């Protein structure tokens, strides 16, 4: 596999990325919490875009994959900065943002910062998850540990525990998107698996109800899990990209 290119952000973080040149709108894949750009969806979409002559970008946030930094030092604000920096440096507009899990939240933040967005596709989007997921689910003892010790380690189905830090929680509160108007003046497609154990159906419906868009649809795939990476899931992502492009 070709080695990634690297961008140094204004904050000094080194962000690794792969950019496929092609016609627009350029498709940008934004991965999830503690995931990386070598995942099934990102690589499959890169191949799909290349076969159609479309531009495509995948990258690792700081503390993820092969980018610089430690995961536990990062937060939503940092990762949104990383995404904005690499997109601005490598992509021409218009853009189609494809946000998976946490990447769904970050893609929503980027719609307020970037210029021309042709469309948005979310996959098991997890807006505001630091507050509505982790913090809301912590008991008093766990919250105290976050505030006093600075972190709490949460078991993960995907390997090592997730270290949820005080900085992650407090920074997340400055980037919430479901408490204020969320205007998405372009086509939006939201994909969700019915067997997703990380993001609830209620979260998907809350985003659908809250956002303002002239063309927004939510699709549930029966039996699909949070990864949404099974062979029957991937073509649905491609179809959603075509619908918003």
C-alpha cells in the first residue's frame, strides 16, 4: 500500500492522509472515535471513487492511526481542526462529507466552517456523544473520577478500553450540535443499523428531527451493526453519496 502523505497543522499536529485525485464533488471520509483511515469503509469508498474517476480523501485525526499524538490527549475540537486543515489543504470544493460515528458529529461541525458542501452522508452518526453518551451514562463515582483524576477508562468491544478524559468531556460541551439550530442547506442521507449497540435509533431520529434541510432522509438497515461495514452495507453508502452529489 502507498505510504500516506502528511500535513502539519497550525497547531503542530501531523495528520496522515491519502488523497485520490479525480472529478468532484470530492468525497471526504471522516472516521469514528479511535478508528483509522485503514478501515473497511474508508478503503472500500476509496476504491469506489477511483473506479468512477472521483476525488476522495481519507485521513487519520491526531492520536488516531498513523497521525501524530496520543489518543487520550485529543478532543472533539482538536479532531475537527485536524479535519478542517487537511480538507482545506488538499480538496477543491464542492465536497461530499461522509461521517461515520464520531465523524458524523465532526462533519456537522465542518458544515459550519467549510465553503460549498454538495451533500452530507452520515453512518451511525454520534453527535454530542461525549455528553449524551458517556457523561450521561456515568454514575456519580465515575463522574468524580473524571473530574478529579482526569479520566475514566471505559471497556470497549473493539479492544483496549477507551480513556474518557475530563478534557474530552469539557471540550465536547463547547461543540454540541443538537442544542442549537442545525441548518444543513443541502441534501443529507443518514444511515443506521438496527443492531447498532453504540448509537441508538433514538439518536438517529433526534438528528433527523432537529436538523433543518430541504432534502434529508434516514434509512435503517435491519440487522446491521455499528460498523456498517458488511457487504450489504457498503453499496448503500455509495448509493447515498450518489443521491447527495
